[in-house]
C-alpha cells in the first residue's frame, strides 16, 4: 500500500523534526519540505508496495538557509 502525498510529507516532516538539531515550528512544514526537496536533502521514493524517505541534513547549509528564511520573513514565529 503506497502512502498518499500528504501522508508522505507528514511522515517526512516527522523524521525531519527527529533528526534536526534546530527546533522547527509546525507551520514551517511546507516551506522546509520544499527547501529540502529543492536542495536534494529530502527524497521521497515510491516503490511497488513501499515508500522510502531519504534525508540528508548538512548542518551548516541548513542553518544558513533557515536563518535567511527567518530574516526574509519566509519563516515566522
């Protein structure tokens, strides 16, 4: 049974929050997932009967991207 796109993103978001060293706010989910997919840090691969989520989290680059998005107002409190 393959997960729907919403379920895949929810699963990915849960994993991202577990492995990330920064506290991430819930309303940042779509922005962070988009960022990570654009950078190739998040890959969701649907197979025959299985979905795989691959996360790479380069600390310095990720910190820089989050800081830039906070300063530009893309990520808000």
